[in-house]
C-alpha cells in the first residue's frame, strides 16, 4: 500500500507538471504549468518527495528478513534528504 501510493504520487506529479517540472526546467526558463489538482491536492506539502520517501520505506519493508544490516539507517538518511530538499524548495 505504501509503495503503491508513493508511486501514484510520483506518476501523478510527472503527468501533472511534466519532465520540465520534475527536473527543475522552470529554473532553466522552461514553462511549467501551475497545477492545483491531483497530486497537489493530496494534503501533502511536497507530494513528489513524499511519494519517493513512501516508495523507499515500502521497499525496505518488502525486504523482510533479508534486509541487510543498516537498512533502516540508510532509509532514515534518504528520508532526511527528501525533507531537507523539500524545505530548501519551500524557502528558495
């Protein structure tokens, strides 16, 4: 469920704002549409980063007992990077 919702957010972002929106094309002068519908109305401040983080957590959970030592440290660090990036975007 986490992975499915995470990927739904990621696909929704790509369909809503396109490649240029996902990969900072607006900063390179490309037109990126302003979208207020799905997934930006999903009650999440940063649906792209939330979707990616949910997918990472789902992947770690799916590993089950085969999960290598340190997986949760890596998942936590990866999540922290998404949080930091979202904060940077919000304040720049």
